[in-house]
């Protein structure tokens, strides 16, 4: 029970997940319900989340991917409304399910990955380091915008992790994206590589930075293919323009 909005109105909204209504009223009714759920949650407040929890879980397991996709695009907004405790208890399991869903659903999570992860406690956030690599693989390899979005999000996510975690987990993803077949993905990945270098040198982890630079030299500067050597030149260009790589490093 709640006293924010008339109970019959809330009951009418919650009944949108009834399959019978979808067959007799509107086949898109579950999607409409999912779209407006963050607004309803904001109106009710986190103290009345129990009124919506079952409905949210029902929508998150809907057979229509469009319904799940709608929730995936707004789960970070719902996390802000609910706070860290309810997010960890009720949204993280849903979030984990979306990570393993179709690409059409995963892209919703990916576009706001930084916004969601920054709301989690550090120990819970660190668990996702192991799963970020999975975003490199997509159902359709021609879906290059997915990988482009991943690189953009990783640039933001760098601030959430310490230099050692970046070196152990995110560095590998960055190197893989730098060798992507699509030039747009490679270009944003060069920015990611430079951002990683800035992370190392800005946090007194120059040894990690030097190791990473040596790896870039071996992998790209001495690459047998021209596209690899070109990548190294572009990385140097982005690095010098951002003042991350000093000219003395070229000696």
C-alpha cells in the first residue's frame, strides 16, 4: 500500500504486464509499461519500490526483446532513483541478465555502462572487470558501432579503477580494439590507449606506463602490416596532442 497516487491508478498500471491485456488491448502495452516505469518509480519514491519490484522483474524477463531493451536503456536512471542498497539487491541481478542478452538489449546496458557502474560500491564494481571483455564479441561482427561504444565507455570507466586493474584487464581490450577492421573503431581506440597512458602517468604508475608503451612498440611499431605501423603513428599523434606523451619519450 502507498498513498502517493490513487491505488486504482497504480493497479491499472501494474496490470499492463498481464498477457491477456496484450492480446486484447495492445501488443505493445508491455513496452509502454517498461518505458514509463522509471517515471512511476520516481513518483512513488524508493520507499515504495516494493510496489513495482515484481512488475519490473516480470518485464525484465519478457519474451519480447524490445521490452527488455527498453529496460536496459533506463536501468541506470532507475539505479539513481533507488539508491545503492536497492540497486545492489534488486537491479544488479537484472543488469547481469541483460549483459548476456541479445545485442539489441546489451547495447542499452553498454551505452550507460559508466553511469551504472559508478553507482556501485568498489568491491561490487570490481566484479565487472572480468566481464568487460565479453563486450568485444557480438552476435554480428559487422555491428562495429557496438565496439565503438565500448571504447567510448572504457574511456570514462578508467576513472573507476586503479592503475593495476586497468593494466591487468582493460589494457587487453584496448589493444584488441586498436586492431579492429573498422577504422572508426580504431580511431576511438587510439584515444582509449592514450587515456590509459594518462591514467598510469597521472597516478604515479610510470612503470606500468613504460611497460604499456613497450608493448605498443612491439605490437604496432614493428608490425609486419602497414595498418599496424600506421596505428602506432596515430597513437603517437593523439598522445602528443593531448600532452600525455612528452617529446623526450621519442628519443
